[in-house]
C-alpha cells in the first residue's frame, strides 16, 4: 500500500477486514469525511444496532464504543484512541448510582447515554439528547425519577415535560464554556441570526435560544429553516458538517473555546492503525452488557 493516501489505505483495509467506520458529529473534519456514517448519539446507537460488518471502528468517545459493543456482542469494536473518554460519563460511578438508588428505592433511573456500561446496567432506561423528552414522557408521572448524569439536560427535560426529577450533579465541561454573554455578543454582530443550542447547555443559555436541539436535530432544523445565518451553541465540530450540507448558509460558533479535547484525539492516521492492528478493542463483561442492553433496548423501542 506504499505511496497511497491514508484515506485510500483505510478504504482498502475496510474492504479486506469487512469493517465499517462510525463517527460522531464532533469528530475532526477529515475523520467525518472518511466515515461511512456520521451522526449524533441516538443516530449512532441506531446505526450500531443494524451493523452487518465484522468490525466497527467507532470514532467518538469510550461510552459510545461501549454502546456499540453492547449492541453487537459478536463483533469486534475498535476505538482508535483508547484515551478518548467523556468527563461527564466519569462524573457518576456504579457505586454512586447504587447509593443514590438506595436513597430512592422506588425511583425509575433514566440514564443519559453519556455514561459507562456499568451505570447503564444499573439503570431502567437510557436516553439521548434527541429523545430524552420522549423517554421521560413514556414513564408514568406517579413514579419518582432519577436522571443521571447531566443536570443541565435533566433541567431542560424537566422544563419541557413539567415532571420533577432527582438530578445528579454532572455536566459537560465543553458546553459549560458557552455562556449567555457570548451569545449576546454574537447576536449583536449578526442581528438576523437564529440562535440554536444543545440541551447540555446551562438554563441561562437555553433561555435565550431560538431553538434547542441535539446535533442531529440541529442538522435537520437548519437545513429546513429559511434563515441564512445561525449562531451555534455546541461543540465546534458540528460546524464542518453544517457548512458541508448547507454551503449557502453561515454558521457562527458561540465561542471557539467549545472544543471537546477527547473528541479531537482521533485522527485519520489512528483510524488506519486501528484497522491494521485491530486495536484498541473495546470489551464489556457479559453480565454487564446484558443488563446495559436492556436499558438501551427500552430506549430504542420507543417510537
């Protein structure tokens, strides 16, 4: 494979090893451009549940690759950089969730997909930012509800559903860098722009937004919207795909500081190396995987 581009080598390796590349919307441009499927957490979960290839190369963070493995126990799942974790997911451990459940023994545990397999295994149902409102509405109002680990997504869902929940004190360190002052400054510069933000943002940011949506929801909304300029309140990686799919529109990040360093660890070279060596491989103990899959399946069954 000498004298070939990295992208060409990756394509050859994919064919040779019967592999598919899945990438999150926050990945660097070249990784998105060379993936077979790019999406948000819900879209990637759905896609992972339908994979027919033998190897899944997951370009995202650890909990996402874990989810793909849980949904595909017989397939090999590779995460091109083993250090690509999620600080929010690390904010709650299985032990902490067990202690929380002991305090609220009758509560239904709703687990944001941004969590470890061990935490998912202790939860009743998963959700993503795309379907969190739907998931909460699917649970009877008479039940107490624990929402973990993102207090800001939980707060947003509470405001929409008007259903009180017990919130864990977790958050996304990237979205916390986006604040209302930044948005107001951008709006002054672009008076005709629509403000579209992710539900992992703080209540102050959500309050002044014109639209709140997951990254997948952003892509769908901005494609249909008659507006030509958008102020985007989420990790900056989404701008590449927004611009690529809507070349006639303008997308302005609220702040250039909204960068997830973990999402940016994966490069095209690392994707190639992962395919060549078939490492780092993600594994999940069977007993944990079975219980975690139950909470994910409940989410995916909601129409």
